[in-house]
């Protein structure tokens, strides 16, 4: 039988979702916990790869299980052996054809920033403590500009195995409130490192390091930006996965 798993995690202490040979990953930690409770070897398929240090409020995965009843106790038992920074919200039986990654039609990420030192946000939001003035209007204009394009090679981290750079963006918007800012982006797919590079480009426009015209030219010609900036991982969250 196939189970659909809904979970959330803090990525601070992990090398990302995907299992790695020498560093702890979320996938490996989950597989070991499920294997212990289910008394069988399992391989979990996730809805996507999050990078080192990136968090997920709503992550979806699937796993094939042999002869093990899904009772109310299962979630409790697995959570009991998982570390505190990974939490399973629910598990349900699903169709054998369901695929956590390939069936997803839209993904939403949010990037969280704060502008005043706050120890309670350490590791959970990016502390933007530059002396330069950040032009909020230009930052928002840069985000809006992205919606006019459907190819994003300038925002793909080097070393990617992507066979094309097309993404359908449905949302790209900044919200500034008090001493915080949130960038929200929705798309059918994301390239490797895309959100952090996108955030960095918007901030660089707001700092005057690049112009809106230069950003537009980069997207029109699909060329790298001169001042590419991948912002720190601690502010990035996978917020939602949408299925048909």
C-alpha cells in the first residue's frame, strides 16, 4: 500500500531533504524512524528537494509499505522517535499511482526577513542588517517584473541538472510591515537555488546595486546577473504544495 505523508521540519541541522552519504538529511532521518516503527526498510519519495538549512511548513511525501495497518497510533509512534525539528502532521492511504513530486501542480515558498536584531528569530528569519537604505518600492517592482517571464536561467544555481529553465510563476510579491518583510512566490516548478537568487536580485535592486533595466535585460537575454546574490537559507520556507 502507498501512504501519503504530510510533515513539517526545520532544516537548520540538515543538509536538505535528499539523503547524502556523509551528512544528515531529512529524508534519511524519516526513513530511519519509519523503518524502526514499521519494522521494514522503506524509501520515502519527497515532493521536492530543499537545500541545506531551508525549512518546510508543509511538505508532502509518499512511501510504499508492506502489510502494516495504518492506525491512529502510527503518527504518534513515528513522531515519538523523530527529533523535535521534524514533525509528521498526518498520514493517509493513497492511490498507488500518486507521486508526491510529479503530481504536484504548484509550490509556494516564502522568504522571511527582519531588520532589527531579535534573538528569538535567530535561524528562523534572515537578519538584514546592512546600513544602506533599502528602497521598498524598487524591491516590489523587481518582484513584479518577474511575472512577465517564463524562463529563469539567471536564477538557476550552477551545477543544476535541469534540462530546461521554464517555470510558470503565479505569484511574486513582497510585503513590508513594521520591521519585517516577506517575499512570497508560487510556481509550477522551481530551479535549483531559484528562490534565494530571486530574493537576492530583488534586494540588490532595492539597494541600487543593479537597476530594474539590468534585471529585465538579464531575463530577456537569459544571461547571468553581474551581482548575483543567493541570500542565506534560514529565511526560506516551503509553505505549501498543491495537487489536482
